[in-house]
């Protein structure tokens, strides 16, 4: 039996999950997804995609989350995935080296045909989501770090494959092995495009790939092939290692819970959160003046900065992927809110300090991921902070209350936010279309 | 100035082509594209995609070639590309190591908004097509053979990038550099899926990627990045070599003419055409009986068989990519027409002879691509034929009359085929929408 058939069987035979911790982790993921998405619905980039969807037309069946309207499933997947990841405010998973929920939940919601009468229950939905994360994280482990380092954007390359698993599970489709192959042969996304709106588009495209793959199979097209073929399959082409661990201990624990999702309260790359937290501590303790600073060292565990492709950013939007930009702004106590990352050139005083930054690497015995910021002043004093677990990362998680706060800020209406929060917590025993129809015109 | 900006500038500044040989090569490409496409419009696989398009709906703007109707540009690109490549009856280009016209012409036709009043002339259209082939072939040279050998399907991975160049040139869009980046970050397609309907779907997906990239940029999304970045760009990630030759001697001669397109009169992979022609000669000379044959050697220049991934095909549809299947059927004088490559198991008498086939490789001084078939009989006699230039390949081309015959067979109506042939030959001075509207309800 081929590896891909075994994997498809494992997925499809997974019982709906009862474990409270796992279900709780999934609920938190859904809440964070809503917060990240709703925060981005009125962004001008979101409006451009929406305008395209309106121009294109089509039979409306799926929820355009936050837009009080429906669109085709493929369109909904694209827009929902795009807006969920637009502000880089959505969750991250260490094994994925990317953003799983923007793709998987966008695809899952888009897969629900609001014109059909089928009932879909929340526990199955949450289990489908857990499975999607699982596939994405296991593929990430099989491919990384070489895949990511070569230049691939794992959110994009792994997201579609993970999302077809989630969709097939949710709707009990019997063609997952073929859906894997069809999604794998469309897997794409380059990191060179980070710092443009195409990075968030990757999440939408991956979700759309999943929807399109499922639709084509539903219409009778076939994709009878082993996408994990050892010579020419997905992992052989996109990676270096083998796929031995893909099947091991399926269901004994779940990646959504261990190592767990990383939630964000900021709109820059999570790889920069280490230096942000370190620099923040230094700012709180010292409040440096710009003129005092002689040199700033940014020290990473090996490859800890590979997502941070702009050591010398020219535009603020590139600052999302610049350790130097984030560290310097944090050191000076300047805001790093959503409005910062615009298309304007980086201010000269920030650029001047960025020029004083130097990256270096240090491998610790435990291969613990960390970053440190070391500031040397002109009077030869120096100060250092080191961070292993930035705020929001799995070992330093946000409370439910902080998550609620993130949601309420995005929803803007306290009563509605509270209701949405409660309804997501009640997910397991409720019907999803009832939920969607309740919020379709209210969010 | 980045490499991608230079390439985009070269494309956009290309004068419309006057050279008769080049324009003639482009016309022949268009005729072959119509023949391959129209041959496939009633296939059951085509109908499945068409049904999906009908279900999905949308504002009809672009020509669904051969279906007497319009669809959205993205849908038209998908269906047109799919049907053009469905029977593996469409053209091939050695530098591409794949099928350029199915992608480029499908995308070009889909890019023409039939609801707009803009006039588009045939010479610009043919020049756009020549440019598309040029980009695809130059990218192919930069990446291959390692790209193809690793497991990529060049038709899919290079097609979208080539097609955005053609579309931007045709419509004089000023964002080609960004379109390159947007298409490159969606480039995908694995050879492991050969022998399923997803191989032809790759051509449709690549054309659709081009259309979607253009539409997103038209709606104001930006993709400001160098897709040829030496570290993390397209060629660095998808290949091994550099991109030095991409810009050299632009416009001094054109790849569509030298080495030229390879047209097919059969529905299997062109890599198998060498053994087909050799085995055909052997059949004509000897008419072997099945029982006489002791052993069949298939001898290739190095990597000459890498597209032929089924040494032991189980189903007839896999025979399209099996040197053994094609050689054995040809040796026995059995038909290899469109109806052969179905989902049925390979007949036992063919399988028995396939078991006697052995592939080997021989590198000649000139690195001339070739294949030879050597049949050894049980009485120890042996017979051999060697082919360097199969029928239809650039150095052994079909006559215009043969191309007309291919078109007429697909159109099924002599008068209409004749008119279409003439109108394509008159392309350079005619308006394209007038042409499309003439054939929209007639083909």
C-alpha cells in the first residue's frame, strides 16, 4: 500500500476528537482566525480582491467572512485566506514554519455550501481543523529546514495539501488520496516575495487550490497517483529528506496542542518577536537616546532569522520581515501597530540605527530557538536581553481573556464579540451553517 | 537594474515582428493549437471541466474555444489549456521540454475581453505568442535538464510565467515585472502525475495562473520583487544553474523558429516518437510475429526517456508515457490512435512483450538526441533502427498540407476548416475579436 494511501486512510478513519485540551486548542485557533480576519476586512488590499470577485461574478455559495455576502467557494477561499494573513496577525506553527489556520480555516469555511441542506457539526469541523494542522505540521517536519531555507514559503506550499485533508474529513469525501496529489501538484510560493501583498495572497491561493482540487474531483476528474512517491513525489521534489515520520503515532497527540499554535498581538513576522521582546525589555529598563548607541548586535540561533529577509529595509512594509527594523523601533519605544507597515520609506533616524545593527549566530547545546539583543553605547556600557519564548508563543501563551480582547478589538462591537466568542466555545455541539448564517450579515 | 526589470523591458520594447519565417512559424503554431484543441472538445474529461464552469457561473467575457459560448477569463484559460493538451496532441518545444502553445495561446485568447471595444491586431497577437514561446524556452534552457529530471513538469512550471509576458505584450500592460513575480510564485506541476488527466490540467492551470496574476495586478495589487533574485528567485529555487543567458541576443532570432516547434500527429508523449518511428520502420520491413521475439532493446541518448515514466504500464492511459508500450504496439503494427489510451488494463499480449523490453543509454559525441529499437529474435537474428528526427520534429517537419489535414480532421467540416486555415494565415492584418466572433458560434 502506498504511503499516500496509508496517510489518507489514517485521516479518514480518525474518530471525532473528544479530548478537551485538543478541542480547546482548536477553539482558540478559530477565535484567533476570526480576530486576524476581521481586523483586515476593510484594508484597501482586501477591497481590491473583493472588487475583482465582484467583477468576476459567479454563483454565490460560500461565506466571504466579514463582508456580509457570499461568493463562489473558490473566491471565498481566496479572499478569506488573503485577509486572514494580510496583517501577519494570524497564528504560526513552529513545525509548519508558517501560518496554518489562515489556509486551513479559510478553506474549511469556503467548503461549506450554504445553499445545501446538509448538516455539519462543530466537533467534526474542529477535528477537521486539527487534522489539517497535523498534516501541515508533519509535512513541515519532513521538509524543513531545507525547504524553507531554499526559498519556499511553507504556508503556501504545504497549505493546500493540508486543507484538502481537512475538507475531505469534514465532508467525508472518499477521494483524499487523489486530492492530496492534485493539491501537491499545485503547491507553490516563494519567500522572495515577502514584504509585498503577495505573501498574504499565498494563504488565499493555497486555500483556493484546495477548493479547486476538491471541486475537480467532485466533477469526476481523477488524479490517481502517489503524491509521496519516493523518487518523484512531493517530498522528493520540494525537500531533501524522506517521509518516514509522516505516519508515525497518528492521533496519539496532536500538533495543534503540542507544540501548539503561536498567537500574535502584533503585525510582523513571528521570527522577529524574539528581538522585539528583548528590545522591549531593554527599552523599559534603559530608554536609550538615539545618539548614545554605538552598535546593536542581534544574535540568533542558527537559521532563526531566515524569514527576516530585509536586513536593510527601504520601505516600512518590508519592516515586517526585518529583525533590524523591529529591534530598533522597539529599542526606541516607537509604536509597531498596524498602521506602521505602510509603503512609505523608512524614517532616516531608524535607518541610521539599522545601519548599526549586526546579525550573528550562536548554536546552543539544546538547539533551543532564541534571539538576543545586545546594545553597546558610545561610553562602552552594554546591555543585553535574551528571549526563548516570546509572548504568545506556545510556552508563553496568551490567556483566553487576551484572545477575547484581540477578537473584541477586531469586531469593534463588545456585545457581538462576546457572543461570537461564546458561540465558538460552544462549537462542538452546534451546527456550523446555523453559526455561519447567524454571523453572515452581522460581522 | 535587476535582471527581471531588464527582461520585462526587453519584452515590452520588442517591435511587432515582420520576419516572414517567424510569423509563418507562429501561424503554424496557432493552426496546430486549434487542431489539438478542437479534437478534444467533446472528450468526457473536457465535459467534466465544462460542467464545473457552468456550476460556478460568472460574468462571461472570454472564448471557451469550441464550445459556442463564453466564460470568465480564468475559466476560459483553464478549459482551453486543458483541452489543448488533453490528448497530448499539441506542440512541443525542445528547449522548454514541454508544451508551450497549449498554455500561451489559451492564456492569450482568454485575455481578450470580448465585451470590450478595444481593437487587437493579429500581428501583435502573433508577436505576443512568439515572445511567450521565447520566455518559456529561455527559462527552460536556464533550468533544464536538472529541473525536469528532478520531477517538475516544465509545461506547468514555466507556462504561467511565459504567458504573462505574452499577455502584457499583447495588451501593453506596464506591470510585466510584477506579473513575472506573481506568476513565478504560483509555478507548480509534478511529473509524478503523468498518465492522469491532471497532466493536461497543468496546461490549463498555468494559463489560469497567468490570467489571475494579470487580473490581480489590474485590480491594484502589487508584487514588487525581482523574481530572478540570484539567491531566492525562481531559477535559484527551481533549478541549479544561473540565469545568465536569459537576456542574451534578445530578438536576434526566435525560439519559435529555431529550434522551432515540434508538431504531432499522434496522441502520446513526443519522447516516445523516436522509438515509435524506429519500431514502425521495423514493422514495415519485417512484420514480426509475437512468438518470434526474444528481446527488445530500447536505446536512448542520456535522459532521452525521462518523460517516459511507465516502463511497465498497467493501464492503456499510462501507455502515453511508456517507451515500451509505444514500441511494442508499433512493432506489431497495432493502432496508436486517440481511442487506444483508455482506462482499460494493457492487453496481456502487449504486457508479455513489454516484459522483454530493456532500456539502455548511449552518449554520442555530438550529444544528438536519438533513440534506437533493436529486436532480437529467438533464432538469434536481430534488426535495428535508429531515429534522430521523428516525424513532425523541427528538422523533419510536417508540410502545411499535413497541418491543414490535422486541422480539418478536428474541425470535421471541410469548408469551415479551410476558412479557418485561411483566416489564421491572414491573421497579421486582421482584428482578433472579429476573428473570434466569427468562429465563436461556428466551431
